[in-house]
């Protein structure tokens, strides 16, 4: 998993509320042999494409410079609905490393951490203020998400702190999933097992079989 430290990038404002995982990626794109590395072109398909298959110029992610955005400014309850992890895969393949929203679907938020995408909870007024600054000059007015200091820096330099679970922060900074994060403590685990084996040998006894 790619490390997340400091990201300074174009941000795309998509401030609709209750964008669910079915909007982010349709379930049929996750079954029937679809490849995980081919999800980006199907993300937000209902909004992104016209009935004839052409791109809708009205959808923000079809327009420059937002095609190159790596930060998504979202509305309340982003990623609600089903638990499909493919929604995060699709966003990541589009290039997004961070999503800033007033609130998230709980399972979606957890899936973000598992896939190297940082979900940042900020108040609605803060996100709307950042969006206004971005829209004034989207290619120049970049947004910074600094996980080292746990702050978001708006284009005008204003900083807003955000909170994140310490273990989640450590995992993203080091680019580790849950298994790899656990294995960092392998020596501690081995010491515990040795001491526990001495205290409770019967737990570790395996009957010999012919």
C-alpha cells in the first residue's frame, strides 16, 4: 500500500449529500469476471455518461482540471449504502487519495483505510469554504492534506485540524494494511506466545495423529 504523508493536489467539489456506493460503482461491475484494475472507467457511471455512452460535460469529473483531482470534496454521508469495498477501489483507481466530507458511511470509511485512501471528516462550512476557493481557480488553488500534522490546508493557507485514530494514522503513514501493521509487533507477539505457552501448555498441545 502506498504511504500517505502529505498530499497537495487539485480538489474536485462534489458536494451532493448521500452519495451511496451504488452510485460510486454499480454492483454488476464487481461480478461476472470484471477486473479490479478496470473499475476507474465505470466509477460514477450514472452521472458520468450519457445514454449514448458519451461523457456528460455537466459532470464535474469529466472536466479539466478536475479529471486530474486527487482530493474529493464531498457532501454529508458520503459512501453510504452497501458495504462494497469496490467503491473505494474505483475511487483509488481514478486517482483519489483523500476524501473530505462532513460524514461518511461507516463501512465505506473503514474500507478507505484498508486501501490507502484517507477519509477526513470536516465541518460542512469548512468544506464549502474550501470548495469556493478551489472553484475560483481550480488548477492553481490546490488543497493540502497533511497527515503528518493532521491538518487540511485550504488554498488561502487556512488550516483545519482533523482527528484520526492513532493506529489508522500509523498504518497510512507507513503504507501498511492491518496484517502488515500487526507484523510490525512480531517480536512482542512471539514473547507473549512463549510466556503464555509456559503458563498454559495445554492450550498449545496438539494430539499426535498417525
